[in-house]
C-alpha cells in the first residue's frame, strides 16, 4: 500500500549485519523497499588524509557487506553513490520516493556535523529520519549528561557515569532476509552540475581525479559499483590486514579460542614487539569501521571468561585480570574517549580552542587564522624541527625501536598500543618537543583504525596535554623494548638493514664496534643513520619545558593562547 515505508539505509562506520540496532530499527518499519547505500564522499576520501591501507580496508569491508546483503536477498547489494552525502542523500530520497532515512548515529567529529546537515535537509523534504546508536556500548551524550556535562577525563569518572545508565545488551542477530530495493533509476547529473565539481573542498591536485571518478552518481557503468583502488588512481595497499565483517568475526573467534589468553589479558604486559601474531586482538580496524559490533566483542569476551572460570571438567579458575587492564577494560577506554570528545566537540582534535588540552609551546604547532581555521602551510619551527619530524615520520631517526615502529605503521596500518606510546612520547614530550597535532596527522594518514576520539585523545594522553600528567616518565628507546624482547624481532623485520646485528646492539647499533658493523653488513652513518639527537640532553630539556608550561597553567581555550601572547618568545 502507499502507506508502506520506503527505506533508504545509509551505511557508514557500521559495515556489518550482526549487532546492528539501526538495521533492526529499519526492518522494524516493515518496509516494502529497502535501499542499502554508501555515499562515496570525496570530502572523506580526498580532502581528508586517508592513506591507501585504510581505503583498501574500507573497500574490502564494503565488498564483504555487499555479498552479505545479496545473500539476504539476491536482488540487493550495497549501492555506492558517488558524491557528498549532503547533496546526494536528499537527491536519492526524492528520486526514489523515500519515506524513511535510517542510519547508525555517529556522534564524533566531522561526521556529527555532516549528519546534522543531512538530517535537516531531508526532514524539510518530509522524510522521517531514524538515527540509532550502535557504534559504542553507551550513548556518549548520556555519559556526558551523567558526568554533569563534563568530559570524562579518567576511566573511574567514566565508570561512575556509566553505572547510572542501562548496561549494554547482548548483540542482535543479523537479519535472515531483506526486502528488495525498488527502482534505482536516477536522472544523470551533467558534469557541470555534479556536486563534486561544485563547492566541495578537495585539494586542487585531486580535483581532476575526483571529477572524473564521479562522472555520474552511480559510477562509470551506472551500476552503483564499489570503487577500486585502481579507479581512484591509487597504488595497491601494503597491509596484510584484510577488511570485512566475515574476517572480523573469524578473528574474534580465533582470538577467543584461547580462553586463557582472554581471561588473563593484561594490557601493560602484552608485548609491542610481537607482530606475527600480535599480542592483542588487532580488532581495532574492524571496530572502527563497524565490521565488528562492540556488543558482539564485549559479550564474546564475557562468555569466554565465564567458560574459563568454570571449565568443562568442572575445575574453577580464578586468575582472571581486572579493570581496566583486562580486555573488557580496553573497550572502556574507547568509550571514555568517545564521551570526552562528545563534551569537548570539534576542537578535541586540535590544541586551539580545546578546553581540556594544556597549552604547551611545542615546536611545529599548527597555526590558525582569526576565525579558527588552520593556516596552510602551517607550522612554526626551524629547519631542525622539520628535519626531526620528517625523520620520525620516515623511520630514519637512528633509534631502531622508533624507526621499526614507524615503518610498521606505514606498511601495516596498525601498531601495538605500547608501540604507539613509544613513538608518540618520543615525538612530543620525550625527545623532539614537536606538537602532538603533527603526530596525530601522521597517524590519521596511516592508521587503518584511525578514529577522531581515540587518536586525538591518546595523543593528548601521551604528550601529557590531558588525561595523564607524569611528564617526567619517559619511555626509553632501548630499556623499554628490551623489557619485552631482547632479540629485537620487530627491528629485524622492519629495519632489515639491521637484521644481522647481534642482540647486544640491536637497539643501539651505533655503539657496535666497526668490525661488528662490517660483519653485520651495515655501517652506521652510511647504511643506517646515527641517532639524530642526544637522547639524554633532549629528554632533560623536554621535561624542563613541559614543567614550565604546567606552571603557566594555560589551556587551548585560554584567551592568552588565542591572541598569541603565550607563544611569544
Ligand atoms: P586491544 O588491546 O585488543 O583492545 C581491544 C579494543 O579496545 C581495540 O580494538 C580498541 O577498539 C579498544 N582500545 C584499546 N585501547 C584503547 C585506547 N587506549 N583508546 C581507545 N580505544 C582503545 N585506537 C583506535 O582505535 N584508533 C586510533 O586512532 C588510535 N590512536 C591512538 C594514538 C595513540 C598515540 C595511542 C597511544 C593509541 C591510539 N589508539 C587508537 C588506542 C590503541 O592503541 C588501539 O586501539 C589498540 O592498540 C588497537 O589494537 P588492538 O585492537 O589489538 O587492541
């Protein structure tokens, strides 16, 4: 009947059919037609600094989802629409006579701004919007409300707030079937009217690629196909991490098969030197893109631990780890950053205007104009700062532990949490005194799991700008990795030029006598750099500078910072 719902289902960071409250709500409308779409947003793809490994992971996630949709109804698939959602979603609602737009709520960063725009414009056209929480275990806004409107600055404040809210339910099952989409004809855009050619903020360098890639809303062949890296003019990905819900569930299953590993998981004891397989779940890319539901993760972990406590022989095990070091605790950090970002808003990703971020006079800090926009080219600093930053980014600092991690990051798009600690501390308060914003930008480009809340939040933590303040505790570049691995596995793998050094010199090859270097086939200063700085001297300087900044007591939203007086030398 004409009263029956016609649903446009907008997939974003929820590339899954299991554990999806939004999908459940959409099907609860009992729709006669159901259009699963993805808007291939050039704002995200090109104006944002997404690296090839993240894009490839995303495309694989979309392909896997599309196959699962088709398995639920042979007439359907993921329909990829080329263009910014702010213009294409209202256009599709009109063209396909949509009554309901349904999507999983995204409360963070740019996504929240984008969704508000789309929501306003389709609502005006008479379409009902159903946006449903599902990415996180708790509603970040509800946590903030329980925390008296304040950002959650510690796990304990987050736990206190969450205790006043309903506990996370068990995950919903994937739907057994789906309604078909209706007619998918569209009036083609002419190139000159195409939304991408008009007004979308993409780099000039990318504009031509963008316009040719998006000649029509439904893609070159008009079949709403999923783009390929080739079509986007990109080289193949280098990561070994494969995307998709199927892969996510397989990995969760495999990790939980070792019940003792799950029950005794203690984050600080997991080794950042392990990579094949890593010591932690490596599920962050899947949680980021929603290939894995957070309730699925939570309950699988809880069930696994219950089974471990009472094993099949009726023996009782009680050596399980506690919050927040245990596996469930890891999800709580994710939630804590979601809620903190929710309270702070967009400035969470930068220093300027950020109420929780201490103002420290870092080198290479981003500069802003009077209206708060970043100035390009930006940074303040001298050639030495720039060179240190590039060396850090490229993995040629002369500190093998740092270099191996940065090369692993670029190649794999994922590094262990304590590896992130090491390189973030090194770049900021540990050695280089370079702004965390610059480091966070590099992580944004290369991490598959990049998330606006977790990334900025953890960079603030590591740089002692927020959440954590023990700036006199600096990670050693030799002593720290040696606690986990005296043989230097990670270095040997990702800095192959150092592979033949004896264990004794693996983290300090410049201290090896020349005959040892010759035997290892690697002369320091020729085949691998000398350390780019004096780690003792720089560490002391950093500690003194951060101490002085703490004494000044300024934050990113202080007027003194805004009018530049705090930066004056
Ligand atoms: P596990 O130890 O298996 O944990 C399970 C899940 O819990 C993770 O998949 C992740 O979703 C969540 N989690 C664990 N630790 C954290 C944490 N500290 N903060 C938030 N969530 C956490 N994580 C991201 O997901 N995206 C980022 O952009 C990101 N940037 C970071 C930047 C820095 C400087 C640092 C120090 C950490 C960052 N992290 C980020 C947090 C953390 O390092 C990763 O989530 C974790 O290493 C992912 O590996 P895993 O899935 O094996 O983690």
